C-alpha cells in the first residue's frame, strides 16, 4: 500500500545515529519537537537515496512540507522564538501546534504514496535517448520557445501572461531532454536555460523558484550520471549551505531591490551580504531567528489556530469553495474568484494585516483546518496528497505512449509542492499546467509518440529493498 515509503533503500542506522546526536545536543528536547525533526529528516533522506533512480516529486513534496510545518517550527520552539520579532513568533503552545501539524503532515505524505509505486517519477531513459536521436532538434525548439515566452510573459496581463509563463517552463523540459538523451552534454543551451532562472531570480527576488528548479535539475543529472553516495552527499552539503546563505540574505536583498529600487543584480546581492555581516554574521541568534521564519510556515498556522474558531467561525467548506473556484475555473466563468496572492483570507482567518509588498499565504494545512477543524483537516491533507499522487499516476499512464512527458512533471509540480504557496495558486498552477501539457501532447501526438522497444524497469527495482 505504501511501498514507496517502506520498501525502498534507506539507511536506518544513519537515521538512528542522527536521532542520537539530536538527543546528545539537546537532551531536554520535547517529544513533539523530536518527532517533528525526525519526520523531516526522514523525508530529506528519502530524497537523497532516490537521486539517480527517479525524479522524486513525492519525496520533495513531503520534505518541503516537513521543512515548513515541522522543522522550522521546531527551531522556533527550541529557542529561536526568544530572539524573534513578536509578530513572527509561534502564537500557541507546541503541544497545541504539533498535535495538529504532525498528523496532518503524516496524512499528506500517506496520500502522496497511497499505492503510488513511484508512478510518474520513473524515467524511461532508453526511450528518451531513442526519441532524441530520432528528433534531434526538438529539445532546442523547446528551449527557444521557453526562453522567448518567459521574456514575453512580463509584457502581458495576468491572464495571458500566466499562460506564457507556463509555456516558458518548456525550456526546462528541453534541457532535461538534452541531459538524458544527448550522447554528450551541450553546454551552451544548458547555460542559457540555467542562466535564465538565475537572472530571473535576481531580478524578481524570488529565490524559491531557483532552489526548487536546482533540485529538479540535480535529480535529472543524477539520472544520467548515477553518482555514488559520497558525491551526492557533497552536493547535498553544498546545496544546504547555499540555501542557508540565500535564506540569510534574501530579506535584505528584497528590501534593496523592491523597497529601495536598486537593480536586481549581483551587486545588490553583495550589498545584502555586507549588511548581514555588519549585523552579527550568519550564526548570530537574532539573525538565525529572523531568517528561520522563512522556513516556518507554521507561525501563520498558529495565528489561525488562535483565531479560528474563537474570533472567526470555521468556514465549513465555504473558503475551500473559493479556493477550488479560483483553481479550476477560468475568470470568464468566475469573474469574482480569488486572485493569486489574495491577502483578504490571511486577515480574515489569521488576523494578520499585510503591507503592500509583503507576500504571505495561509498554506494548505491552515486552509484544511479553517474549513474542517483538526480531524477533518488531517483528512483533507490526505486528500490533497492523494490528488498529487493521482496526477502523477496520470503522467505515468501518458508516459506509456509519450515517454518524454515524464520530463514535464517538474514543470507541473515545482510550484504546488511549495507549502508557502496559497492553495488556490498552487492548485491553479497544477491544473492549468497539466491541462496545457495534455493539449500539447494530444494535438501533436504524432510528434511525441514513441514506439517503445523495451521498457526495462530498472529504477523502481534498484530503489526497492
């Protein structure tokens, strides 16, 4: 039933060793924080062991939710809240918080893996190599179309601009085709694709996109090169260090580029680094507390737990209806639907007033609680994980006819797997992007269809125990 969680390669000795180290470093840690940290560590270790076998969308989704709802809140309860700005502190006790957040996270993970068998994440590499050999220019066409539409999207309104933005992600599918399908790497087109996301990140100060795409890019490279565990460990340490630096710097960088109007470039990033150094450095407690909120979506949930139902009644599905309406219906059919980044729900259900340039959303776990309470919220989180799971299974079904479609999975999921994304925005991205992919592959089926010679199922077998 949950083979992709239980019957896979995993070093339980290392996991137990990490648990012992946590107890030695923090002997007075509460059972709640200890369990929360272990769940998060387990999810990240699953990503580590899955690299070189699959594109681990399910494991990444579980790890991201654990990071924001379990690991970040644990750091806050373990002492960082004492140096935190009062509005960003956890607003309820850890018992009250984790008694909902832990089972809700587990339910989401179980929904992701319910009879999944890693479907939608297994790449038929030989079929892709054959396809690229037969269609050598298609990857370059995807890259050109993607880069052009990424640039064009900024010149249009939210409707057409969003469609162009989705088409812009085709450049990553083109890059993945070159990585897996080409006999030798093509540095120039790959530099164009990866450089575009770095440039976009610096200009828009949206670092989540960079980190998420970097993980997917490394996963595809791992499929090609099958790195040893020590190589994966080196990259993992480098990635964690890089993300830590970004988390420390991005608040100052956003202030410089958005509030102060500086150019979004390397110089502004360097200025942010200098500002961080003058304020005490990376490991100064106030800095750690300030930036822990970037991986702590849980503090918003605590505001919701304090606010609902004591000041605002449970929505009983009404708020969820607004979310689903925004996610599934075009604006022509629902002219009054929620906008992406709508701030009214945050104030209504969390009691948080947001400034003009502040981006904040309730998140799926808070939305689940607002509509159905604690028990119903856990059931909803299972259903959300199951929806992601079924979407991946659909990609797997399509992949039997169009093997390259699996390389479009990151394009559909890189946004909705982020827990800090508004639920209506994440679901809307997944639904519209999946529909766009279906239209492209259905209309041009004669181009994408591949007659499979043999699909040797090496990936799930090698990843399984």
